[in-house]
C-alpha cells in the first residue's frame, strides 16, 4: 500500500474512515472500490488540513464568535452567558417534544414564561433506536436563545460522542453531555468538551451502576441522571429513581449540577428535587400540554425553580 504524508505530518493511514469503506469483491469491482477509498482519503486529508490551518491562524471557534459577537469565551467561562444558570434550580424544556415546524415560536413561548435553559436531545439510531437532530438545530436556536440570555444544553445520545463535540460546540452549545456507556474513551470525550469551551456533562443510563462516575469526578461539570431508558420521548418516570438521585448527589457533593431527564412532570419534579436534582428536563409534559407556558410554570413551581 502507499502512504501519503502531508506537510502537517498526517499519513493517509490516519484516515481511519477508510477502513469502513467496502472492499472489492470481484475484479470488476476493484476500480470503483479503489476510487471510493481514494476519495475518502482525499476528503479526510482535506478536512484535516483545513482544521490545522484554521487552528494555526488562531481562528478556533470563530464561526461561533462571528454569529454571536456579544459572547467572548475565555477558558471554560462564557462572557455574555450566565454560568450561574446551572447553579440554581432550572426546568429545561426539551425541543425533542416540540413541533419542529414551529420550534422557534415554541421556544420563544417557554422562554417568555421564564425558561432559560433549552435542552436538545441528539439521537443517532445506534446508541439509541431513534434518530432526532444534529448541530443544525443548535445553530438554528443559537441567536434566539442566547439573545434572550439563555443556555443551550445538548445531550448526546450517540456512539463515540467525542467525534462530534466540536461540531455542536461550534453550532452554539453551552453544555454538552456525553454518556459513559457510549465511548471507551469517556475521559477524552469530557476533555474534548471542556477544550471546546463548553461545560462537560456526564450522562448515566438507569441500568448503569452509580459507581461508574467515581473515577470521573472532577472531569465533568454536571451530571445527567436518566430517569427513563433513553431513546424515546414521553416515557413514564422510573419509580424509585429518587434513591438513585440521592446516591449520585452524595457522590458528587452539593455544588455540581445534577440533571434529571425522563418522565419529569408536575408529579415527579418535586420528589426529584427533594432527592437532590437541580436541573429538570421536561419535554412531553410541556410541549404536549395545551398551554406550554403554563405547563412550564407549573413544573418549575413543583421543582422549586
């Protein structure tokens, strides 16, 4: 095989996507297969070179800055976005349950009612059965949410989330949560989120033992406890989740935001709050109600937000 090396020191063998391309099964297939592999190598090399040039010029993340010049990021803090939002109890409406044909209007409705954290559930059809949305949704809500002093909370229910962190950060995410079950490189994934100037969230499925977070404490800025099995909206809250929330709260201490996601409504927000939750993701219970703004206020009151 031939190895191509660029002036940036990358080899064609670094283009790991090539190995997933189909190989020739017959002699007749060989030219097409070779052409396809060459195209993948060339495209991957082009993207790597562009990223290196972009970074070496000191332009990292300027796509975001160009769209939102009122926000200048330094370290892991955001000037113009209130970091304290996650330090107080908040109800975060999930746009997964909204009407995508009028998502902007529905986000405006709940923000007018007091919501400041907007939750975006990203599903890949692999880590979870369903497909949902990608960075385009974050980008579409970027100006609207941040212009109102809000926060975009992105929950990646996808395999190998570290590969997609930069795209969501560039689109406007303020916090990005990755699942401990979704990658063998969870430390690297959390580090990638922080290096992208976002708050790093660690998400835990109901079937994963709470001890899974112990070696990661200090590597994340918020903890997301699933109170349903991920993959679908509108599921009922798993009974007895309060004991798990209490256990997680003991492990992370009093200062780390503890987010709960799944089945949160007027009846479950209060018990979850008493157990130690501080951030409450609510989708169907808000956007499935006749009056989303009123539903938001009722859940916020139940949670003490």
